[in-house]
C-alpha cells in the first residue's frame, strides 16, 4: 500500500502523539539540549519505521551474503588492545552529520539522469575555446579530450544542474582529498577520485538496480575478488576508504591490461571483456574509435568523468557555492574486538545513531561484531576521551538485549533471505535508447524468455521509455528450477572431460571451483579466465565432470 508523503507524515505525528513521544508541550520547549533532541528524533524515527511496517511499506534489507566465517562472539570478553590514532579530514563542524544524510538522499537518483546526457545537445553562451583552454590548464596526467559529447557533460554539471552540483561539491570537500591520497599511495593519477562522483554522486549507501553497492559501486563477486569483506554483519563495499582501495587496485589492473586510462575507466563500468570486444570490433584501441561499440550505458562514462573533473576545477567560474556539509574536522579511530551496538554508543555519548552510521556505513544492522582481528570504529575526535573513559559502561549497556541469540538469528536470517543467492525482489528498468531486450536481459543476468514472461510481452520489441520488471534472486534460474538448486541441475554434461555449469546469482569463481572439487587455478585455466575476470548469472563456464 502506497501513501502520499503528507498523509504519512500526518499519521506518523498523530501516532507519536498518541504514544506519548510527542506532546503539545514539546512545541513550547524550544531550548532542549542537543542530546535530548537527537534521542527524541531517534525514538520517533523508530516509531515511524514501525508504523510504516504496519502500513505495508516495503523496506529493503541490506543485501549481503553470509559465509561460513560469519560467527559472532557473545561471550563479552574484555578489550585487550584498543588502538587510537587521529586522521585529519577536511570539514568545518564536528557537531552533526545529519545534514549529509539529507543531502545524499537528494542526490540518490542524480546519477541515473547522468547516463543520458550524451544524447542531448546542450548549448552554452561560453565559447568552445574557453572550455578547451580551461581543460589544458587542468594539466591532467589522464589525457582529456574535447568534443560535443564532452561539452554536454561539462554544461550539464556547471550550468544545467547547479543545485545538485553544489551538493556533490559539498560532499567532495570531505571525500575527494581522502580518495586522492589513496590513489597517490598507489602511484596512480589523483584525478581518478572523480570516478566516485559518476558512480554514486558520493553516496556511501548507494545501491544500483543491478545490486552494485557503495560509493564505488562494487558487485558482490568483484568486491570479494578485491578482498572486501561482505557478510551478514559487515559490508565493506559501503566503507568509502576500503572500497576506494579496492577501486584503485581494480583500475591499476585494468590499466595494466589496456595501457590507456580512458579504456581502464570504461572497463570499471562494463568490465574488461566488453572493452576488449569493442576493441576487436573497432580494430582500434582509441577510446573514441571504440565508442560506438561500447554498451550504451558505458559510452558516456569517460565524458562524464571529464565533466566531473571540470566541475571540480572550475565551479567558482559559474558562481556555484558548495553546500555546507557538517562532517567532523577530525576523526579518531578505535579498534573494536567485542560486540558493540550503535545504540549502546548513542545512549551513552553525545552522538546519534544516524551520525554513527554516516561515519561507519559498512556495519549492517548498526552492529559491530566481535572479532579477534578487530574492526574499526570512527568517532568525532570530540568524543575520544568520553569513549575511553566510559568504554566498559558502553559495552555492558543493555548487552543482554542487543547481543542475545534471538537477535542474531533475526539479523542473520533477514540478511540471508535477501542475498544475491536467494529471494525474489522485483526491480524495474527503464528502457534507454540503443537498448534491446537481449542487452537488458544480459545486464541483469536473466534470459529474454524470463523478461517476456514477467512483463507479458508477445515479441522481443521494446520501446524507449518502457518500464520492465525484473525479478531478482531466482532470476538466474531457468524456468521451473530454483536458483539455489543443486549443481547437477545447472550443469550440462559434455562428451569431453568437463561439464558446462550455468552461473547463478551469488556465485564466485572460488565457490564454483570448490563446489566442483577443483582448484581455482584449474578453473581459471580451463576457461581462459583470470582472478580479475567478472562472471554474471546465466553465463556458461566449464567445470570438471
């Protein structure tokens, strides 16, 4: 059941009043402390979430995969080694991170429209010579071309959407220096930090229709291949720093393959296989020569990258003022070895759960699990002393409520039922120019027959602007079979020494090799793959009989 926002807010407020969380006296108490207001806000938000459940609103549970190592220590052992060190980060106000959440919500769908910019023909009162001269002054290590497609993206960022650009620039002041430092540590061009802008508009909680996650938009399998932890409790794809390190390694590997940054950046969007295919069809390794042969959604990727770089360098020329983003000027990091819930911290320190999530987005269910290696917790430096002084009190606060087997089983089952390997969440795709039913099916790892059945299509024809439903989870299974079925049902025996296996959602090269009693090296050699190769649901690969 769907409701208009105004009606929902009214019902939510009435519910809060009737429950005693919001009274008429509250309006007169205008001088409450910040901590009281934040606690009231958190309490009201939880009640609104409960009300939304009662009204039938769909709530998407974090998409993660539980592994054999996903065990939680509930014994409550004491912390034996707490490491604290300070990181200097740009920012101006350590008091609140709430504004950044609203800003990222505003930008959530911004990058969807970025994909189609190249198809427009934007005009500008600024001569092309000015754009060309400005690009030269940028002195980029990455060669930056200029043509009408690139101009479209420059005009889009600087003149067509200045309010959204201001939001991105506000976030960029905090995140881009962090990313530039990471790329510099790999001896790679610092300009590559702009890739995160076209991937997610700098939103660490971004989730694409294809279930890529985080600011750097990693798919599950690729994230695993680049050593990002993804479990029922931690998803490092959502950690801006760790996922940036993974992105740097991916782009470094792609550059080693292609020897060209434009091609490496393109492969980040569509995979090295698609770029190689475009190179073969074009008979050239020049980006603009292979441009027509790239997937539709990839063609605008490099031009968008140029537009984002131009925006970062010249936004002042267009009177764009970056939004004020209240991120901490300094952050202290703590090594956490015991179970710790964000509610425990919030109830004992002057910080809200939302602020904790913004600083530590990788922890699902607002929980840091116990670990012998320890997990990092980031806090504003203003809370360093208070956290150290009250550490034992914080760990023990309502620990019997937050860390009991029933709670763990609830979190584990809710996450596992919404993984890439199971569930059947319905998503929607809007057909863009140049797309066919077959290309859309390939993008989501399904078959054209499934798309036709789900959308009651009588032919393979689709029109631009048409909305198609895609059923996730069981999408990779053939009609009448289960996505979580046995290996036997998804393998086809051949006359030689191997069988053909159909990749399912949630599979990785390692898990397929293990399932068929093969070493990973043998599987890669048999299929002409590398550890960096991408696989997708529906692909056929060879495995031993």
